[in-house]
C-alpha cells in the first residue's frame, strides 16, 4: 500500500496530469467560453451543499455571535462569505486536480503526501466529526427536556434515561435503513429552511438595538471577533460533502469540473450568507444581550430559548420542533461520517490486512462506541458552545483551511493556484481559528 502510494505521489509530483492540465487551462480562462450552462445537476448539488451546512450549528450560532454586540457581528458577517467560499473551493480543487478520477479526499491526500499523511488526515477528519456527534447528543437531550417542561408541562424522565431514549432512537434510525434515512434527511432540509426563514421574518417586530450598539474597546472587540470565528466555521461547514461533490463533478464535466465547482460553491456560499446570517441577526436583535447570556447558560438552542420566553404559540411549538429536526438531521450525517472515520482508523492503523477483526464485529463495536459516548455526553451535559469553540471549529479549520493551502504550496498539480491574495486570507483565517484554542484557555 505504501509502495503504491509513494509511486503515485511521485508521479503526481512530476506532472500535473490531465486534471492538472485542465485546471491550468481553467485558471487561464481557456475553458470559460465552453463551460456547460447551469443545469439541474448543479442545482441539486448546490442544495445538497446548502443542506449539509444548515444543521444544528445555526441554532447555537446566534448565541455566540451576538455576545460581543453588533460591531463584532458586522465584521464576521463580512468575513464569513469569503471564508466559506475560498476554503471549500481550495479543498475541492485538491480533489479535482488529482490525476486519478474517483479518488476521495483521504485517498488524494495519500497520493499527494504518502500513506502516513493519509492516516493523519483520516484521524483529523474523525476528530472534527466525532465531537459533533457528542454535541448533538447533548443538544437533543436538552431540547426534548425543555419541550417536556415548558411546552407539555410534564416532569421529564431522569436525564440518563431521557438521553438513552432520544439518542437511541436517532441511532437506530441510522443503523436500520441508512439509504432511507439519507433520503428522508434530504427532504427534511426544505421545510427546515422554510421554517427558519419564517422565524427570521416573524422576529422582526421584536427587534431592539438596546445594549447592542455600543462600540467595545479594541481589546474586547478583537476578542469577540476571535471567539466567534470557530463557531462560524462550524455553522457554515459543508466539508463532509466536498469530496463526493468534486468526484461527481469530475464524472459529469471532466475538464470543466474545477470551473464548475467554483461556480456552484460561490452560489452556495452566497445563499448560506444571506440565509444564515439573516437568521442570526434577527435572533440577536430580538433576544438582546441579557437573553443571549441566559440561553448560553441554559445550554439550549436559540429557538428553544425563544419558545420558552415568548408568549406566542407559533414560536412556542415551532421552535422546539425545528430544533429537534435540525439536530436529528445533522446527527444522521455526522454519525455516519464518524462511523466511517473510526472504521478507517482501525483498519489503517491496527488491522490493514483485515485479519484481526471481521467487518461485522468491527461495525458493531464502532456503533456501540458512538452510541455510548453520545449518551454519556448527553448525561454529563458539557457546554455545547465550549466544545465548538475549543475543539470542533479549530480542527475543522486545520482540515479545511490549512491543509489545502499547504497542498497548493507544495503540489505541482496545484501550482496554477499559487501566489494569490485569497490564499493568504484563507491561511490567516485558519490560523486565527486554531489560535482560538489558546485564546479560550486564557480568556
């Protein structure tokens, strides 16, 4: 395996290959005049990427993003669009530039940098996804508990039992029929989008700028922006779909894949910016600084907090249902990603010949591990935003921001993309997110 990877990597280093040559032509504009028009295939992928990004993260983003006031929120609103587009475009280019079609991102990294780097990236992918499974274990338990207390007026079960039931039901849905589950999740995204848009508009009469418009000191302003960025990366992230997205475009458009990916990713980023930040601004202005602090202390999604505070049946019932739907749909995809990552880690590092563990045995063991750890997180109830700020966001930044920039700097097939100001911007924002770990330790 290592020998094959080394040879492939050497070949990649020597020449860009057909995909690399196509990338060079696209970069010079030689393909623009012949690139196929926008199609239903492109629309389907744009919606798929949008749905991947819009999950439970958006329900916690207003709580974090609004804590520093309106000025830091304005700055990150201007930053997140370019951050999202440029970083995901660079990751897609890594896959599209590979001389071998049908290679996913982990395999491409192994081809570029060798087998050892492939193992490291697999671990990093798992490390960026697994904490999200834990986050959703906490989020679903707290949301259902809040629904039972505030909307239904009943005494909830003990936390260990409530977590076991809610997480168990979600996990059984994944294990039982994965293809059906994925299909249902895709369709759930559309009413979820409409519901969140409705909430955004509904909250407009509640807007107030009291306590939010004051300009903070330079130090406080910098700290506020810095702490928001990891949560923004988490909330706008659609990395899990980029590998399959890029492979699909290579099959559909061949040498036009890189240019097509840029167009689709740009439109997706614009849609995410308008929709997600519109929701964030509406929630922040409606809740106010004191309410944001209370929501964070309660460890609740913003819609559950709104449902508990506003005397309006629309929000009281729609809020928790949207929160449960968003958490559940996101849990499905991330659970599958964490399961696949864990399986790959075991196979690559402990059983490369697949002789020590049977496929069924390993599948069951990983499933039990994921369900148990999600249940344990639901019982212990760690701070969700603390997990995002200190662990998930920075690791995502390493995979999504730093790794593609390093590849562009080192790999000949990606040479056409060097020397750009956009590369500097992506690198700086990735380092800023990574620095949030140290910042949270002292701030």
